């Protein structure tokens, strides 16, 4: 029994869980070698990220951004494209959002200003993904290479632009703070138990994006063409699908989704554009897409997991001096390793077990 012949429940649920447990076991070994108790460390992480209401709020706040970057990578994967550039697309999108805020935050009401900011973020994110998509579609340049390159270009460009936006007399490399009208409504206004945390309505917008993604990919004619392109470009071409057009459109959508991740980070939290505000969220989106198997439910669960690792890992490093903050990066890397490069590690074992039962 080959991996592709395994039941859907095995490939969509059992294998990702086994891969995740493998990553956590390796992490436990590393924590043990650092001189700390793996079980005690896990308890601290879970309590900080899930059990504590304020910690859970931070977990969902981080997850809101990760859902968008995970969707950005996932929809590109559906077309057979590996968009490594969500980091740069989200970073550049922050500029589009900020320009919209600096232009209109003193004149528009929140009901208009927030959608304008989201539109600016999506447009700039799509723009930054357009060139790699065009080069892949029309010139044959591999999208992996071009999107990696555009991450570095975005970082250099934003370093220059943000310095130009610093108000006179300020030392912090950031734009001026937006007006109160530009702030995304926070959920603690309705649920005080969440505490003074930045969790905002971007979380619900992210959930809506997951639903739209699921419906479009699996229930629409365009979604069928998208998946056909990813499965076999030559067959899709002979079926009448314009591959170059599909590649460009998918990259535009992918960039727009990555760009929307900046809304939660900027309008939902800092309320100004700062250097490196992305914080690796674009790269985490790769792990989320791989672990979530490009399925909306899988993307959501993976985003919450990585949100919990981000929140819990911070408190863990504070309480356990022998565990550095970089341990979270180690866990993320191990998850990418087991759910990406080694995703089929347990496929032969599962196949053998199913054949044995038969």
C-alpha cells in the first residue's frame, strides 16, 4: 500500500499527529540535555498558552496572523507553487497599510478606515507577489528562488522607507502612531476575562478567510482548475486551463493573503509601522501549510499550535533560565522537518498496520 493509497483519515490526521509527537519527543530530549524537566516544561508551556485566559488570548492573537500566512502558502501549494515569500509580502504590505492610515486616519471614520487599511495591505502584498508570479509564468524563473530573493529586497527597501517615515525628533525607527480610529476593535471589550491583550476582530476575519478558502478550493469551478494545475500542469493545459494566467492569479491571491497578516500585527497591536514587525510570521506560514495539509481545519489547528508555542515559549524561557528563547525556533524547525521533509516517515508503518488488519 503506497502513501497515496492510504485512507484520508490516516494522511490528514494520523500522520501529522505522529510527526508532531516526534518533533516534541526530540524537543523533550533537548530540554533534558539542558538540565530541565521536559514534563515540567511542557506543563508551563500549556498553562501559559492555553489554560490561562490571558495567555490563550495571546495565543489566538498570534494565530490570527499565522492563519493568513498559512493560507498564503497553502493556496500557492494548491497550484504546485512553493511561495517562500510570505515574509516579504507581509512586510511590504505593512507599508501599504501604513500609507493608507497616514493619509486618511484623521478624516475617515473607523467603518471606512479599517477596510481601506485592509485593502492597502492586500494590494501591496499582491503587488510584491506579482513579479515572482510573472517571472514563473512567462520566463520560467523558479518561484522559490525569486520569492526568497524578494524577501531580502523587501527587508532592505523597508529599512530605507521606514527611516523616512520617522517623525521629526523621534529616535524610534517607526512611523507616527495612527489615530484611535485606525485601531481594530479588541475582544476584551466584550470579554474582560481576556485581560489587556491585543486579540482583536482580525481573529474572526481570519476564520472567515479560512471558510472562503475552503469553499473556493473544494467547491468551485475555479478551485477545480487550481487543483488540476497543481496535480498535473500538462494535463491541465490540454484540458484548456491557461497555466500562466493561473500562476499569476494564484500568486496575487497568495500575496494578498500574506499582506492581510499585517493588519492584525499593526492595526490590532502596535498601531504604527516598525522595523521587522513581521517577526518570522511568513516563514511560520510555511510550517502551518505543511502541517495543516493545506486544509482549512488543519491550517487553523496548526496556526493555534504555533501561536501557543510563541506565547508559551516566551514564558517558558522566563521561568526556566536554562531554556533559551531560541528553543521555540528549534521546535518550529523540528515540526517543519518532520511535517515537511519527513512527512511520509510513518506511512509504511501505517500501511503495514492496515494490511495486517485486513
